[in-house]
C-alpha cells in the first residue's frame, strides 16, 4: 500500500510486503525508542490522541512514539470529556479535530466508529481499537514480537504453531492478529476457549481459505503441547451483556510455571496483549512466570513503541529522514534495552 497520508483502519489493508516495510522501519527506530539517540524529524507536528475507552499502553505508547519523533501530543480521554457527550456527531468531531492535528489516533467502543470518523477527517487516522472489531497496531506489534522471538530460536512465522487462549470471541487483538498471521504460510492455530467464546466463524473461514490449520479445544493442556507461541487473552468483561456473565469465564484458563513446565517446550514463548488480569479470581498468567525468560509480554510493550513510530514515519513521509536530524542523548540511559 501507499502509506503516505493514508488511514490505518484494518489489517486487511496490508500484504506481506507492507508488513516487511513496517518492520524494516521499526528496526531502524530502536536507537530512538531506547533513547540512545534523539531525532526531531516531526518537530512542529501534532498528534490528536482521542481515546473514548480506557487505555494505558496503547494511548501512552502512541504518544511516546510521536514524542520520540519530535512531535507534540494533544489528548482527549472519555466521551464525557468531549462534545460527543453533547450530541455532536463523529463527522463534526472529525472535521474539527483534523484541523488541529497532523495525524489522529482514535479508540472508540463502537465497531466501525473509527472508519466513520476517518471518512470525515482531513488527516490520517489510525485505529486504536473499535469495540470488539479490530486493533491493527496491536496485531502489528504482536507479529513483530513473534518474528523476533522465533528468529532468536532459529524459527520463522511460516510453519509455526500458535496457541490462542481465552476470550477469542470479543478479543479484538486476537481478531486482527489472526488476519495478519493468515498472510503467512503453513501456520497451525490452536484455539483454546469455551465454545461460547470461540473465534467467530468468519476468521475460521479465512484461515481455511488461506490453507492454515485451525484446531479448536476447550482443554488447555491440548492447546499448549507443541506450541511455539502462547498468546493468552483476558476475558473482555466490558463486551459482555452483564457482569455476571463475564464472571463465569474469568480465570477459566490459568497458566503458571508448573503448567508451563508440564505441557510446554522449554523454548515456548508466552505473550499477552495486556492488561493481564492479576486479580485472584483470574490470573490468566500467574506472577510466578515473571522470572521465566520466555515471558515476552514486556518485550511486546517495548516493541509497540517501535512499530507505532514506524507507522507515524510512514504516514507522514519521514521514514527516510529520521536520521538526518539525529544526535546522541546527553542524559543517562542505562537499563532501558528490551530484555
């Protein structure tokens, strides 16, 4: 795709060449993300960060990525803090705020809302999550992490086995990741969930058309055996009709070090889009995994800054200009490199 000036709304926009281009730029962003170098390539540019659902990592990492390229960030959080609470349409909001920004990242609880907003925007819009639908930048950073983790083990995405565990019905990160991995070849998907939270049929059909193998089970141990990647998700309680219904599924699949040792290969990578639910009734990834070197969840979050920097650089046409204004940092930066 031609990135300059485009909206990023769905992973359906990408082919493998696009992914390789994004990841190539992300690799080049590492010295800046680790604050070993400074660039001001987006000095004077403004990011409109519009988050109408709760967010920690996505909102802050998008802002961090833009700041690291030299730009400035303006934020709106919660619908009640905006004129949408007064009845303003997404169209009017988009027309106004795109006049104040050079690029906008938006999260909204309604599926399709970000695309509706983007249709009226005068600047590029990046989907930061639209309800249970998609989360394209999360899928990109997840795939970037998967590729790096497998490469360190002399493996590739083609031919891997990935276990997707938990709420596969409402998990937008899972939905986007399944689509993105579908561009590769010969992948085996282990789909571990209760039947009520199974991956929607349209994703299964797309995997079948692409020649991938998908195996559904409600037994955790069956999903773990032989997997290269464990991708664990929390119960998306905010998507359920009632809290009582959500509570039925919280903590249904729990992985701790004993379970990992019993059923996983010593090199199996553990991932999670976060937040992981650490409440006693949940604990989908137990704290005793924190010292496991194959726990990649914090390498994922570090990689999110790289990928989002790459997206901004491509959308605003500065990918090949980042180094032109680079210099070394004057402060102590020890201990920040991804571990």
